[in-house]
């Protein structure tokens, strides 16, 4: 997956880190944001607490970000980059030949991140819970024009086009968008009562996506 396909639509940071030290500070801020999302949720999250957790002055945080929403947007985009990197490596290693194999790997990598990546349960590629009143537009964290699922569907379409060659079924952007909406609903249900995700519902999610996208 070409990283530019993820980066191209991203809003600019106030200041892009150039030196390694600045990049490390930026990553610490995003790590702190992710940890606090798990602990207090998006509604109680504050830039002051994030800066304190990251052990940087509050002014350093505002050198990169305009506020809490731009922080969440940067974290969501980092989550998406990491997900696509993980999925691309799995695809390269296992070389699925049809959309069903692609679906299984896509769901498995998403579930693995839900279980293990700090903050991912509360913010994967967009907020998974209620939107705090102070946040303006959490539906466009990944892209200024497409909503979050639309942006992810576009990138997954690019990835399936690259990976599923030959005469195999390659779902279009609209089908992938519908599939994402279905997967969101089923996987949200799977993680409501089980912090590791109900395995029966995760399996049903795979069946649902396989049948829909192969059709």
C-alpha cells in the first residue's frame, strides 16, 4: 500500500516534525492520548492531561495540534496507517486468492488491534462511542471531504485492486463502504460484552462480509 494514499487527504499539522527529537515528542503525545482514551474516555480527555502524561509542556502540544479534535484526528490516521501496514504484511505473507480470504485477514487484523492497541477500542478510525459536545466534526477525522468509513473504503478498494488479481471478484468502493458499515455494527456488538470480542459474533461478521462481497 502506498503510504501517500493515506497521507494525501490529511490536514496539515501546525508544525511537521523534522528532527528525530520532535518526531519522538509527537509520538509520545499520541501515545498519551491513546492511553487516556482508555482510562477516561473522549468526553473527559483534556489537552492538559495529555501533555502531562506525555511529559511535554502544553505549549509543545499546541505547536503540533490546534486542540483535542486535531489530536484525535492524528491518532485516528495513525491507527489507519498501522492497520493498513499490518494488513498489507498479512496479505503479502498469505496471498489470498479471493475476496473471502481478504475479508478474513481484514477482520482478524482489526480485531487484533481492538484487543491490543491502546486507545483503539475507543477510537479506531473514528470515535466508537458517543460524540462529546465540544468536538465539532468527528465524522471527518480522516479526510476533509469523505466521512471516516468512506475514506477507509476508498483505501481498502485500492488495496483489494492491488492484491486480488486475475479473474477474482474485486468489490467496488460502494460495496466496501456498505461492508464497513455492517462490520462496524457487528464488531461493536461483539466487543460490548466481551473485552476481547465475542468469537461467535466475530465469526458471523466474516460470514456476512464474505457472502455480501462475493455476491
